[in-house]
């Protein structure tokens, strides 16, 4: 397998900010703005660059383009608690699910509420798919590879310490005075350690550095993009 470049997602991060800026600008031109910058999110497409890069890398190790699905209507998988769930990337070869990947982002200013939404969504998606798999909804598929990738805006609001409320019982120590960046890092790591996902990738990016060669950071080596990609490619290549 070819060496994976250290800034494998630099183009995807650049496109992420460009798409968000275009969507926010279009919202203003229409005469309104969604609360909390939501106009830059509801337009979608900001994670397309990540999907394209991951698909490109899988193609390099022999996965056919026709087996990689990332378009709306083609990446739905059966669930157990709900009929279907649309993933961002799905790899199906000869009727067998090899991999499914979730691509998510979080940009301010509403980090608090959105952190809870992101964590609940990720855990629910994993539980739903693994239960459906156990119940035979994926038919002859052997154990699939599940990946979770999260992009967090690198800014003072996401990096500063956040207090916790403890009206009844104390929280776990690692959450005390932890920033949202630290909370997300802990969350991604726990997703893997609890085997809800096969691998997770956590990167932080500053919109003011989008055009630089190095335009994002990886706070934790075990959640790096290169490790995430190498594990995915090893799985799909060997199958």
C-alpha cells in the first residue's frame, strides 16, 4: 500500500471551508440567516471533499468505483430500530457490506447543544447497524468496518475549558474543565475502545488557515487521519 501523506485531507479541509462560506453567503443574499450559522450547514455538501478523497484512496488499492456508494439514495443501509440509515460512504462488493463511514463536522458558535446531538447520533447509528447485522439484515456480509470522522472548528470557543453541572452525582474526572475539543477527542476514542466503530478520525481546523499547506491538526495520534485511512484500506484491500 502506498505511503499516505501526512496532510491527506488538506484539500478536503480547504473545500470544507469554501463550501461553508458559499452557503452562508447564499443564505444572506436570500435575505435571511439561520440561527447559529445554520445556513452554512443546512446546505450540505461541505464534507464532499472527504468522501471523494477516501473513495479515491480505496480505488488505489483495487476497490471498484461501482462498489463505492456516496450519493444520496445509494448509501442507505438497513437498521434495526428504524428501516434505514443513510451513511456517507458505503462499500458493497458482491452483495457484501465491507465498510460504512460517517463524516461529521462541528462549527461554532453552538458547541454545547451540537456536541450532545453529535454524540447521540453517532452512538445511535452504530447501535442500529450492529443490531441489524446481528439480526441478519445484511445477509451474507462478514463483519463490516465502520468508520467515524469528525472535523471540529479550531477556535477559542472550542478550546476553552467548559464547566459541568453535577446536581446529583459527580461526572467522570476526564470531563472536568475539559474543552469541547477534549470532549470530542475522548468521545472518538471511546467509540473505538467500546467497539462501536472500527476506527475514528478527529481533526481540528481553523477557517483562517484554510489556504495553507498545513491547514488542520490532529490532537491525538490514535485518532489521526493516516491511521484511520490505513486501517480502512487494509480492510477493503484484503477482502
